[in-house]
C-alpha cells in the first residue's frame, strides 16, 4: 500500500501548525523512519495516515484513495488493512491479551475457530502465549507493546504504522520489538515508524524522513539520525 | 450469525461489567413501569365505570300538551339531534303505568288526579356525560318541548371526574415515560462514558460504529425490557386479588371493573413491549450521538 502526501498542512485550534506543506511518497514494501524532536509533527503525520485526523489543506492518499473523501462508513474497513501500534499501546483494559487480539477479527465476523487459530499464531509470534489470559495492566510495558504488535498483525495488514513503539522500552526489549517489525517488513508490508531513538535508526539504515516544526526537512534513503 | 454471537457476548460483558448500575436501572425502570401500568389500569377501570354511568344517564323531554302535535315528526326531529345516542318514546298511558309501578302501593294517590297529567315524553340516552348540557339546551330551544328533566349535578360531576381522571392518567403516563427514559438514557451514558477510551480504540482497530453501538443499545433495551417484565409480573400478581377485595367491599362496582384475564394479560404484554421499545429508543439516541462524537476525525 503506497502513501502520498501532497502539500499537506495540518493546523489545530487555536493556531498551531503541526504540519506545513508536506510532500512525500512511500512505496509499497518500504520501511520508513519518521524522525524529529518532540512536537515536530511525527505523530500528526501518522495520525493523518490512520485517518484519526484530516488535513487542513492538501491531500493524503493511501493505496490511491484520498482519505478526506473516504466515507465515514468505510473508515473501519480501511483501518482493518492498517496495523497500528501506538506509543501508549491502546489496548482495551477490560479484555485479556487473547481477547484484545481476537477482537479485531471478531469485528470482521471471522468464525470463532479461525479467530482462535490466528490469535494463537500472532501471540506466539510475539512470544506471549503463556500470558494470553492476562489483562494489559498485568503486563510490563514491553509486553504490552508486543500485544499491540500482535493485534496489528492479526488482520495481516498491508500497512503497518508504529508511533514510537520503542519509546517506553529498555534497550533489549526495543531490539526485540524492532526484530518483529523488520520481519513484518520482510514479508512485504509497508512499515512507517516514528522514533527519536538514534541507535535504532542508525543501526538499520533505512529511509529516514525528518520533520522539524512541522516541515519536512530531510528525506534520505539509507539515512541516519543524529537528533 | 457469528457477528450476532460476538455482539451478544459483548452486551453480556457490558451488563456484567456495570452490574450495580444495571441493577439500579432495572429496579427504577421496573418501579416506573409498574406505576405506569397501575395508573393506566386504574384509568381504564375508571373509564369503564364512567362509561357505564354515562350509559345510564337519561334526559327526559316532556312535550307540550297539544293534540295537534305530530309525535312521530317530533320524535324524528329529536332523534336527528347531534348528541342523541338512543331514544324511547313514552305515551301518556305508558308513562302513567310506569309511574304507578314505581310508586307501588302508593299509586292510588295518582287516581286522585283524575285526568292523566303526563304528556308524551322521550327518554333520551347520550354518548357522553358532557353531551347532556348541549342536548338539554337544544331541547329547551324546541317549541314542541315543554320541560326537560335530567340529573344536572350528577352529569357535571361525572364530566368533571372523567376529564380529571383522563388528565391525571396522561400526566402520570408522561411522567413515568420521562423518568424511565431518563434513567435508561443516563445508565447507557455512564456505561458509554466509562468506556469512551475503549470505544475509540475499537474504532481505531477497525470495528464499525454499528458493531460498537449494538451491545450498548441491546444493554439499554434488555434492562428496560426486564424492568417492564418485572412490573408486568407484579401487576398480574396484584391485580386479581385487588379486584376480589374491591368487589367484596364495594359490590356496586362489580360490573365496572375489568376482570377478563386475557385483557389483563394482553395489557401486561403490551407494557413489556412498551418498556423494550422505550429502552431501545433511548439507548439508540444516546449511543448514536456519543459514538458519532467520539469517532469524528479532528
């Protein structure tokens, strides 16, 4: 799923410009880091892709569809093809690990047996099968992040959005999470990940998009980040 | 079918998760539905009693004593009046015989009168008590009519009672509906508000608005329906012993009270259906508004 930003500006009330005239194109199967200081517009860029917010000006197109023109009723169907991992995990606190992951398939009326098989697969993939009956508040930050990744993987999405997925994690846990993301990308899934972790960016040398005060100041293949 | 199973499970999760609030809603909805049912039943019985009294109300119109008067023509003229429901003609001889029968052993006093003093007269029945006054005015305006006799005060009281009882029933009905609606609305609102973050997440990971909303709507409908069923069961259980008690203490009301079990059963079924509908409407409105606001992109 390719992503195109054409002259995208996003302002918030009263007068905060989060993104200004951003133009970029991400091809299917790419792994892209979105870097920049806190408040540079990284999360805004990702939230525009997931259609949590709409651009104030310009066009955000994903898979050829202008997200602004997308009917509200079609948004859930679009999101089922976008795996989302947020910094604050966004897990449903009243559900167990298993239920959180199964939920995304249940919304698509997937039969119970298939839900059970697929849920087992993705939980095992992130190494949390033994913790499947626990609720998010009984897990560590790294484990919660892995649950969020498993949930994002459940629907086999074409696009994977990760907003600072390693932000709350120690070095080793962050490395584990990155391994999972690289393996997802290796399977042909487009991954867009925001981070300000220099080690991660510099050790993998992927495409880097750098934002500063809402402006795109660098778009470099095999780039690094010095913060 | 799979979706329905998931939705029903989610609804059950909601009910269990907010069981204290649910129980309070159930009790309040039950009490309000019971009040609604009892008020309506009381009103129906009162209406029954009043319509019986009204059917027994009679206006007696006495014609002028004039041998040239065409009785048939006058009868047709009166029959054509708007408020006349039924009419019976009494000749002077019939009227005297009726009077004698009423007076029993004292009827000999009538013989002292010599000539029969009673003119041709009509016994007229009306549809409603409030029609009597209008009918009397119209009869008095007719030159053929000499005198009109009716139970004026009784008519006024029955009319007033009928009006008041209808108004009280209407007010009680509206109040019960509003209170039940507010309680269900509030419960679902609290249920939604306490899970607003979850709802946002559900929408973010691909749940449709209908999928998110349906368990909440079903929760409100279920609580309201159960409240109404409890109220209906309470009414069914208390109504017939109450009727027996009233009939033994106030025998003159015997024929004015609804005693048909099928009618009461249908009424209770209707009450349960009304409860479920009310719960569904309230829940639907609040859920639609809440989910719309929470899923709207900035």
